[in-house]
C-alpha cells in the first residue's frame, strides 16, 4: 500500500518512492517475526507484487531502472529497494508500532495525529490539499 500518488512524486526522490512501495510487505513480515507468528505461508501472504510493479512502472516512466530479478545497468534491483525499506523500518519500528496501535483503536488518523503520536514531522506537500 503506497500513500503517495504518482501526481505528487516530484516531491519525493524516486528511490524513496520505490522503498515506500516495498515497505508494506517488509513491515508485515517484520511484525510476524517480532511476535513469533512467522511461517513461510504467512510470509508469502504478505507479498505485494502490485506495489513492486507500480514502482517499476513509475520509476521506468521517469527514466530510472528498477528490475525484479536483477540489477539493471545504472539502476537497482527490487532486492536492493527492499533492503532500503528494511533499514528504514528497523529504524522507525517503535513509531510504526505506535501508529499501528492507534490505527487499531481509531477509525481515522490525520497526518498531524500521526506526527503527534510518533514524534515525527508532518511536512506539507507543496500544492497539496488535506
């Protein structure tokens, strides 16, 4: 699940967009591992090929090379992007869990709510609307 639309991609570095696309799957597997729930079957159920395919397509349209099974000349493989996401999730795991628990208790959370809970900033998108 990616929360940044293709229309607002110019505000984000393309490789960060790709890592964000990988982050949902990685965070789900992390959760399973942390809570002793991991099995191969559950890990496979976390696969988000649609997010990977979107990242490949979007980055390709911008001239960046991202490939599922190999490192293309001048680009990155999906495994590299997953590693970027894994490092960031590890760094932000406490904040992710805090927000996930709040999401479980509330119907909606705003970006400002999430910033307050996590202690992270909620930068405004230029030209964006809430």
